C-alpha cells in the first residue's frame, strides 16, 4: 500500500495546477498502483479489518474509473473486489442470518446480488475496452464471442464469470438472470482452454461448484467436479483450504456423505494459514466457514443414519 500512498500524495500536489494530460497521467499512475495492491489485503490476518477497509477502497477505485473509464487494471480491481466483498462479507452473512431471520437473510442476498452484478459489469467493461461490443456479442452468441479472447483476457473473464455465477446462485427466482447461465459457461470454459492453471487453479474452483449443475454435458457431473478438485488441490499443494470446503458443500452434502463432509472440513482446518502469506486472508475466511458448516452438520444431513 505504500506505493499507493506515495502516488496519492503526488496526485494531491499535482492535480490542482495540472493540465489535463498531467492529471490523466497522475490518475493512471494511481490506478496502476491500486490495481496491483491486492496482495496487501490477501496477506492480512484480520478479516474484519479488511472488511471495514474494502468499501473505501472500492469507492476509490470507482472514483478513479470516473476519470479513466477504460483503465483495465482498475476495471479488474473493481470486478474482483466487488465480487470478493459480496461473497465474504454479504452472502456469507446472509447464510449465517437465515436461521434467525429469513427477512434479514433475504435482504442481504438482494444486496449481494447487486454487488455481484456490479462486479460483473466492471469485468465486462474491461473486456469491452479491448474488444468493442464484446458484451453485446456475448449476449447474442456466447460461444462465438469468447473465441476472440486471448490468454491475457482470462483474469477479467474469470471475474466476470465468477460474479455472474454468484449473482445467479442467490437469485433462484430471477428467470432472466438464470437464463444467463449459458454466458457464464462460455466465459469459464474459454478461460479454462486459454489458461487452465490460472491463479493456482481458480478456474477449477469455479468449475467444481458448477459441474453438478451443468446441463447437457456427458458423463458423471460429480466425477467432473472431483477431477477439478483434484487438480485444484495439486496446484495449491494442499495449502489452500478452499478446495476442501467447496467439495464438502458442493458434493458431500448433495450425496449425503457426512463422513466425507467432516473429513474434508477437517483437512481445511488443518491448513496452516500462515504457510502461504498470499493466501492467509482467504484461508482464515474459509476456515471460519468450515467451522460454521461443521456446527450445522445435523441440519445438512437429514438422514438419521448421518446424524450424531
């Protein structure tokens, strides 16, 4: 974050008397620094502190985008930032609130959907900045539209797909949004073709959750999900808790396999959150969810044979 603070200070000194080109240069430099600052949050050991700081950071990104609307680094920061904030600090709160207040849980999920769609729109803007009318073509013929994408477009495609898919997951009553599943599928499948190991297996993580719901694919969807799990664990060398929690929620609950569910969550909790500083925050957040899921096991496994 120190680079950002230095650029902010320079920006404050330069802009009042600057010409348009100098001002744009200063904003772009700040944007470049901000777009590359995610590691500061990722290595933090205090999820609550990050949750309180993120709204300010995201609004700052939006303010910079008002000045430089096609800055792909800032568009990436907005797409990824809004998506992660919505999932960790809004959707998960909705899940936790549901037992006590369905009304509050519903309100939180509506907010999560708005934030997810905001993240999706920034991702699409980033793709449109390189391929004019990309998002319009995507709505008409998703599989054809994504054929133009290159490997360097994968980060924006991934976050657009992740945000879009997450919005669908909290919008079971929105038929129009659910119909966009084919677009999400095209984005993520093309991303897998171009860079299968992107971000230490993040695409495999999306597909792990998606395969059981994929329509019209051949073979066993659970087997496909497990294959993505295996690859994700291999790429992260078992040092990321997320694959274990994702498989437990996606497959073990669906198959009503409580023994596997508890074993996977136990593996997630055994991960040393400090072993990989770049994953520290994610591991802490996911381990918190693992503990919450274990506490709900009797609710998730209705069969008396699976109950304790």
